[in-house]
C-alpha cells in the first residue's frame, strides 16, 4: 500500500512515454502506420495477422485472396493515423466502409485460432491441452482454402 502512489506515477510516465514513442509523426509511429495489417505469403499459402482470422471475417472479407488483402491494407493505411484511428476502429465516420474498422480490429485481436481457446475460462486461463489444435487448424485451413489467388 505504501508504494501505490509511486507505482501510479511511474505507470503514468511509462504510458506517456510509450504513446509518445508510437504516435503519428514520430519515426516509429510512422513506420507502424505503414506496416500492412495483413500479409498474404502466396508462395507458402499463409496469411499473417497480429491476432487471427475469424470464420466470419475470413469468408466475408478474404474470399478474393490477394485482392481482399490489398483492399484491407489500403483501408488500414487510409485510417491508421492517430487522428482517424479511434473512429475507424469503432466504425464511425466512414459511411459505407463502417464495418471495415471492425474487421481490422478483429484481425488485430481475434484469438479463436489458438489451440485451447475453446476451453478458455472466465478467470483468464485455459487448459494447455492442445487436444483441439487439429480442429482449429482444420477450420482455418478450410476457410482460407476458398481464397482466390
């Protein structure tokens, strides 16, 4: 208890330093904003994302393969600046493209492709038994095998 105020102060400093390092207009911020949100390695037939690909996003937004990936990256690059990002991810102010912010957010945060995820419990742990890994991989492979290109 005696160090809580100091811990709050230090955490606030760390958060500010982190945000200032990655904000738009900084070297690292500009670099991150220009990274693709999704990468299709056609030679090994693999999609790379930070989070994962839900069946809904896969079927609805990746069915055209390379064209779909390029479209998602283009929309990301148009909205990745810190002045636009919050509204984009929350689906505000983009008219017909409102859903795309949610799609990008899901590519960043979806965890359903991980073995054991189906056994996730409310206390934040999951059974390390990878017994469902074959099923998870089979679902993901089936979904992405319908991609063109």
